[in-house]
């Protein structure tokens, strides 16, 4: 249990850090990318408004968006397309990175686009109409985009390294954080086991002394009740010890090949008499030749707990059904009708000593610990157990092994 808790804590912490790093990295790089677009569009708009040239530098003109060096740093070319879609001129005076052939290809490709602004490779372009002709201005953004890509790669690398270091620290620190919890949990389990063994001795003595008194002729309703309550307390003590040991080891007993179909049928048949006595409909749907590796005592106890639970809490003259199917996994299903069971109580059915107000009460003779033992058995086999209800008038417990 402590290992699972530590694992969940570590996964949750690492996932939180991963999400934080990812959000920060994406946000920063998206902002940088949009900044590149914003600056490029400002320059292209400036060129458009000034017939392909930069105006004289001045505060009123640039609004602080570009400096005196910007006209010398900006590499661009301008193409004009006539109304018949013929390229009439290409001004290459401000660029040396490409030749006239490449520029012509750029113009042909972009002229087929519907957008008035956008990127083609590492060039940002703007398209507009002037004197009946179409004008295209291409601004070389290679340097800005290369810097952005370098920063993107560096941020990914730093985030990855940070995540790895954080994960190592979290795994290391989680052990220290969970240590007091683990020690407390171990003491609790040890107390239950030790106290259980201590309680069993006086219970056995009480039962033995009571038997002697009955042999001497002292027998009445009070002695019968003492026998019943002593047995109940002894069973509860044994169940607590079993549950604590199972949760401590989390490992099944020695595994052997089990004919699960035969085992389920045998346990189910033992409830036939009870079904007749309590006037309940009892249905069985067990596939043949379902086998698994497991401990017979544990699996038999699992089936018995589920069957006993179904009969205890089913309605008078109600129905109980057990089914075993071999699909991708082995499915064991126990169904019973009940007076009422709230859907929000289902997650708590496997908690120790949990009772629903309507269906789990002391009159049934249960302790509220049987399903906890069933869950521990299933978990020791790396399986899954869950309770569902469709109408809050029935309970369906499904086990996957």
C-alpha cells in the first residue's frame, strides 16, 4: 500500500512538473514566434506604404518598432504581377540570398495562395493591389526564425533535463516523505496482528469455559448468545489478521493450476440449500474449462465472500446470480437484488467496516470487512474488482483476473 501511495505521489508530482514545464515552454516560444511575425508584418506594411522603401528614420514614423539599422539589416525583394498574371518586374536590389530564378519560383507559388500575408519557407510576404497590378513583397526572416528554432531546441533540452532532475529528486524525496507514514502503517498492521492473537486466547478460554458450564447443566438463551457473539468476535479477529497479512505481503500463496470452473461450481453449489431456505432465486452461468494459476484457498475464499455478501444483502425472495466467463481476461460476476444501494456509496463498499445505511447493517451478521478481504485477494493477483448498480435496486460485483 505504501509503495503504491509513493508511486502515485511521484507520478502526480512528476506529471505536474511536466505540465508546468510544457506550458511555460510552449507559451514562451509561441510569444517569440508571434513577435517575429509582428515585427516582420510591421516592416512589410512600412514598405507597402512607402512604395518599397524605408522612410527617413524618425520617432513619429517607427513608433519605436525599428531602428536606424533596420533598413540595412532587412533583406527583401519586390515583385509585380500584371492583370494577366504575368510577372512583369522583380526588384532584387535588397537581397543576395537567392537568385532571380528562385525569386521567380517564390512569386509563382505565393501568387496562387489566397492569403494576403503569410510565410513561404523562411520568407514573410505581403500581397496587395496597386494601379491594377498585384505587388508581392518578400522579407527574409531566416535569421529571426533560426534564432527562434535554436531557442526552441534549447528550451526543450533544458525542460527535459529539468524534468529528469526533478523526477530523480521527487523519487528520492518521496521515500523520505513516506517514511513516517510507512512506519505508522507498519505499526498499525503489527498491532492488529499482535492484538488479534492476544484476543484469540481469551475468546477460546471463554468458549471452552462456557462449554464446561453447559456440560454441568447450565444452558439457556444467555449461554447460546455468548456462544454466538464469541464466534462472531473470533471470526472478526481472524479476518482482520488475514486482511493485514495480505495487505502486508501483496503476494498470492503458492500458485498451482486451478480448474476455476469446477471451483466456482463447487462453492456455488454449497449455497443451494441456503437459497431454498431463504426462498431466493439462485442462477449459475459458469463456462467450462476455465483455468488459471492461483492459490486454491485464496480463490475459494474470494468466491465464498462474494457469494455470502450477495445472499446477506439480497432482498427477501430476491435473486442471486453468479457467472464465470473466459474472455480476454477471466471474469467472475456476482449479482444480487437489494432494497436500495446508492451509487455514491459504491466506491466505499471495499473499505473496512463500511456499511450502507439500508443494506449493510448489524442484523445481517456481517462485519463490513468481507469485501475488503476480497479486494486484497484480487489485488494480490494484479486483478480488478468493482461494484456497479444500474437502478440502485441491485448490486453487481465484477472481478477480472
